[in-house]
């Protein structure tokens, strides 16, 4: 069954997803608004940014009183069951978040906070606050709006050394005929470039490995950058040639980021590292 056939099969279901998302949100809000231990409820992600599409999930944030936090965290999965029929979860018991997948094909990512854990961040600049009797979330949102992102020397150092490490690892894995491992490292090179482009334009990059919104209509990348990512697709036989193409762009971004954070760009050092695995 090809992509077009699958798309046709689920077309009616997918058109209904925004309605199902709203039904879930109403259930969430009805439950949480009546809980005296809940201090604030807000949405992040696409809902907070007001740019949802058919497949947007629900990024839910819940602030609870300190004395009940552990109880609420430990029962996070039971809480999610109150909002709809959960098919499965993808989180760990000890984390402060829960990821629930519902039978409507809607996913809800729920994060629990203590009051003191809710701190200003560029990620909290665009949130949709739906319950905030003590104005906790609104105060954090206002402080977050005063923040801006710019890369630090430490971030650039970590970025470039991880890039070098993935280049070396690709060589080792290909030589061992561990091709899936090599392809995974190549994907990390692609993501490293997206991260570097984001940093260079002063945009907060995603957590490493999170491809959300890097492609598509909501991407902050230029068309030529998106095109490069597409060109860097690789078969098992093309790994080294694709890696070399990525490295060409890396050198440009590496130099640019060094200038932005005011650290020395040492071309000879860069070439010494890369030439260990390049012809």
C-alpha cells in the first residue's frame, strides 16, 4: 500500500482530528479547573503558538502545589485516563511528564511543575494560558517575553565537537560494516547542521534529535537550507559522499558561529580533525 493509498484510507479520520483535539482539551480543562491543587494550566507547542495543523498534538503544562507534586507525578498516567481512552504511553515512571496516545489518534504531552520550577524561558514566550487564578503563568510569560536567544561559546564548542565525533564515528562504523549505526550518525550530522543554522540566526534550536518544525511550513530555515537537508539523504552506498557534502556547509557555519561568539576559528585544527577520515 503506497503513501497515497494510506492517505486516502485515513482522509476522513484526519480531517476530524482538530475536532477530536478540542474534545480532549475540553475534557482536560473540565477536570483540572475543578482541582484545588492545580495552580495553573497552559498549553505550549503549536497550540501556544496558534499554528496548529491537522496533526498537532496537545502540549499540556500543569502547575500543582508542592505538597502534592509527587502524588500527581506518580499518578500521571491515571490522570490521563480521565480525559479519554488511552491506547498506550511512551514515558518512564520516574519522569515529570507523561505522553499519552489516545484512540482518536491525538497525542497529549503532559508536564507537571512545582511552583518554583516554573521559570522564564524563551520556550514560554508563546503559551496559551487557560487557568491561572494566581497569575503564576502570566507573570512567567511576561518575563519570558523579555528574553532573547543568542548562542554561547559553550554551546558552539559542544556543537562542533559533537559534529567532529559523529564524522569519526561514521568512518569507524562503515569500516566495521555497521551501516545502520553509520546512517544514524549521518542523520545526527544533518541535525547538527539544522542546529547550527538556527544558532547562527539567533533562533533557539530544538533539543538534539527533535526534528519537530525543522521542515514544513513552520520551519525557520530558508528554502535553500531545507533543500540541502533533502539533498543529504543517503543510501548505504552514499554515506561518505553525503558526509563530505555536509562538511562543506559545516565549515561555513562553523566559521560564522565562531565569529558570533568570539572564539578563535582555527582552520588548520578543523582540517586536521576532518582529514583523519577524509581523502
